[in-house]
């Protein structure tokens, strides 16, 4: 019994020590959890403040009060989060700008912009002359083309264009290298913010159906031009403008063809080799000669012609009759002039006498 009571006393002495250790661990765990909670709350508060500040900056930029999109996204702080955002923002925007503008790598070796090749064709149900004449009226383009704002032509071979490219307005100058009526027009251009080189040809499918083939080389320069070049917006714009051109001819020009006066001159090597007046005069002369050759004879002239043919056919017959009469008269005259000759006596045929033979004597 004494031993049992002694063991119970030892267990009672050990329990308070064990309980003290457990309480210390619980307290340490609780404090650590409190620390983690405080750190988490601070982190969330910091992230919330960052997001709130970024939202405010974007709101100010959208309202026109910001100092720039790049500075709005990257900020100017030196914190780790700010540096990370700044680096990512610069990399993303730099890559986009590089893709748009075609910038190169280090050392200032910038890559050239890619040329956009545009090839479009359209069939128009009118004669080839009408299509060509309307195309040469460059000053009328703004009337039916949506993005062409103005076209000035200071000379026969020079053109000054103004068009809308997205939200901006661009101008460039074109020089016609070659222009042959009803055949083709070739031009080259120059401009600070992009330009277009190209050729347009005209093909007669039938007398009342013409095909227009447009081949362009678009050289974009600038942010808006490069941005549009990413998804080939220029090709779709050319296709749409050609449809506007066809609609204008079919709905307007075809109703009043006599009012259309195209430029019929000719340009070679950027020089006018045949002006409008000379070309029109030559066309009138050629048309006049063709009309004279193809002009039908009047009924009176036709009758005269038939009578002349009949007379010509009768003349040989009359000549033959006259010749026969003359021959007969000559024969008669010859017979009258010949003297009468006595008739020649024909020798009489007497039977030959037979000689008597000695026996008969």
C-alpha cells in the first residue's frame, strides 16, 4: 500500500510539469498564428492599396488627367512590386511597339517595315472606255470613296492625296510614270507617314464588261499605319473602295454617259507625250475615216450604180453586134468589087475508039 501511494504521489508531481509544457506550446502556436495573420493582413492591405492606386491612375488617364499610359502602368516607385510591374509593362509595350513599327535589335540596327502587297480586281458591267475615263477623274474620288478626303492634280502627271488612316490624316504625293488610254496607269509616291506605289490595268472581257486589276505596294510609316498593317486593314479598305467605284459608275455615270469627259492623253517616263487636245483630235480623225469607209450608199447612188453596171454589161454586146455588121458589110463590098470571070469550058469526055484486032478484020 505504501508503494502504491508513493507511485500516485510521483504521478501527481509529473502532471503539472507536463501541463506547463503543453500550455507553452499552445501559447507559442497561437502567437505564431497571430503573426501570420498580421503579415497576411498587411500583405493584403498593401496589395489592395496598390490595386486601388492603379485603378485611380487608370481612371485619371481615361479621363484625360493622366501623364501617359506607360508611366501610368509602370509607375515611378522603387519597390519590388513596382519594379516587377515596371519591367513587365516596358517589355510588353516595347514588344508591341517593336512589332508594329518593325524596330530591330541592339546597336541601332532597326529592321525595315514590311511592304504590304495588295492585289484586288473587280468586274464592272460597262464598256472599257467609260471605266478608264472615270478612273482618270481623280478629283471625283472623294465623292464616292469613304476614306479619300481630297485629291489635287497640279499637272497631268502629278497628284496630291489626302486620306484618313484610322484617327489620323495622311498626305502623300504621286507621280504618274506611265499612262496609256484604256490600258494601264503606273505611279510612284512619296510621303512622310507612308505612301502607296501601284499599277491599275483595264481589260475588256466583253464589249459591255470590263475588269479592273489593282496591284499596290503599301509602305506604312507610323503607329497607326503599322497597327493597321497587323491585320491587313489596308487590303480590305482597297476592296471596299473598288466596290464604291463600281457603284458610282453603275448608278451615276451610266445614266449620263455624255457628261463624262476622261483624260485621253499619254504619259511615258513621267512626261506627257500626247496631250488631251491632240488625243481627241486624232480620235476624231480616225473616227471620221472609219465612218467614210463604212458609210452606206444612198438609194439614188445605188440605182446609178446598178444602171452603170447594166450599161457596162450592154456595151460589150453592142460592140459585138457592130463588129458583126461591119464584117458583113466588108464581105458584101468585096463581092461587088470582084469582076465576073467567064465560065471555064469543061472538057468533054468522049469514049475512046477501040482498035480492031486482025481477027476482026
